[in-house]
């Protein structure tokens, strides 16, 4: 049984991925990720590979040649892009500081292919989020993505805050959240609400203060996500507050 983490042959990973294609999973993914015209995932192409299978294959090919890794990340197939990005995550977790920077830069260089919420959510915190914790200049660069006209870039900016939140540093997420309160996209309302909920887990006073200051401008979806962990009566009071 092959379990090596140093497989580098050009065709091996594509062969293994192709063996995992599933028509039933493809249909489920096309529905779940909203690929119809006018929906956020329109144009995304799925082949139907489960996340456990993607992760298993990614672990086998952690040392994939760069040319083939780029082919994965830029593939028209959603699951192939996910596999390539997860390989980057695995490499990043094993890398020294010099190579972490290279992986981080490679990730951002190909961000136009990180174009659905799962691709962002699964990989951005582990690479971008981790790298910017100790690199303030890069943090400012990521904050600027919150101004992007591309929704997925804005979502990268939000999810990159996750590791900082876990460390008790809320400055970046509060700044970005305030900036994105007027965002028109429901997926952004959910992302911001999710990160604000993580703030609440670490320091409930900071979240409640943010809500009090910005209540009139917080989208309803963001608010519901942000206060999900608050006890029921208090949650109802916040939701029923006059705007």
C-alpha cells in the first residue's frame, strides 16, 4: 500500500484524483455551492470528490513538483484546486520561516483561483492567517483586501484574522468588520458574523461593545451569527432592539 509523502511523479496525483470522481457527489456539490447562473458559484466546475479523499491524496503528494502543484491550484476543477491548496497548507505547517514566506507569497499570487468560500475557509487561516501574526507589514496588505471588488478577496481578509483572534488580538477583525458592515454579499455577512462570534468566545465585552457602537449598521445575518453563543434571553433582547 502506497503511503509515501514524497511522491513527485507528474501524473500520479491527477490519476488518483480522477479515480475518486463521483457523479452523485458532483450533483450535490453543484447544488450546495450554488453553481447556477446568477449564484455565487456560477462557473465553478465540480467532479465530485469528498474532502476526506482530497486530504488523503494531498498527504501522499506533499512533495509534489511545483509545476504540477500550480496545475492543481489553477485547475478548472474545484476539488483539484482544493487539493493543491491543502498541499500548500501541509507544506506550510512543516516549513521553516524562509519557506513559509515563499508558500504565503505563492498562495496570494494565485488568489484569483481561491474563488469559493470553502477554498478560503479551509486554507486561508492556516497560511495567510498564521503568517501575518508576526508580520505587521503583511497584515496591512491583507487588510487592504477588504476593499477589493472581488468577494473572495474580502473573505480572505476576514478569515485571515482567525489565528489572531485565537491569540486574543482583535484589532484587525474589528477594523475589517466595521469596514464591511455595508457589504452587499450574504456570504460576507456570514463570514464577518462568524469571526465576531469567535471574538465573543475570547472576550464577550469586546463583542458587545462593538455591537452597541455599530448596531444600526450591522446586517441582520452578521448580528445573528455574532451573538449565536449568547444566552437566549440576552440574544432576543439584542435582536429586538430598535434600530
